[in-house]
C-alpha cells in the first residue's frame, strides 16, 4: 500500500514539475520510481502514465495537432518501440539503468544546443527522432 502511495506521489510530482518547468516527466518519473520499485516495473508504470497523458492531450488539443508531422514521427516511433520493448525484456536491469541515464543526460544536453534549437525540422528528422524516442522511451503511444 505504501508503495502505491509513493508511486502516486512521485507521478504527481513529475506531472507538476513537467507542467510548470517543461522538463519531460519521464526524466523525473523513471529515476524516482526506480527507487521504490525495480527499474523494469518503473518503466511499465511510466508507460501507463504516458498513455493516459497522451490520450488526454490528443482529446484536448486535437484541433491544433499537426497531423502530417505526427504521422511522420509515428512512422519511426512504432516499429522502434516494438524493437525497444523486445530489447528491454531481455536486457539486464543494470544496463537499462545506465542506458536510460545516458539517454536522459544526452537529451537534456542536446535540447540546449543552439544548433538544435534553431534547426528547421525535416520529414526524415521527424522519422529518425520518432524512432529514437520510440526505442528508448516507448511511452507516448
């Protein structure tokens, strides 16, 4: 019971920080939840969190979604999410922690590079970014 209350509190904290600061909730939720439960379960809890979040965002903002760009991102995200899920099942938990930590740090560093902030996004970039996101995070679809 205490575990469930802690997970709920962590998810609420991640949602509040993500909404106010703009940092991805996965960057907060996965590491903190892995302190309460094993890493593979923490990723599963994060997936449930993001499926719920994604559905609510699509319903709320459906008139403002750029559907062709979303489609291009999904072209990369869906197949690589399946591959990432299979890799996740067979991977060692310590290796998962290291890889996710490296991806989180790399994502944060890349988001601050001026060359990336001011870049014009092309269709192949959307597909590649969707693939990378789907493989490593698998939690927004």
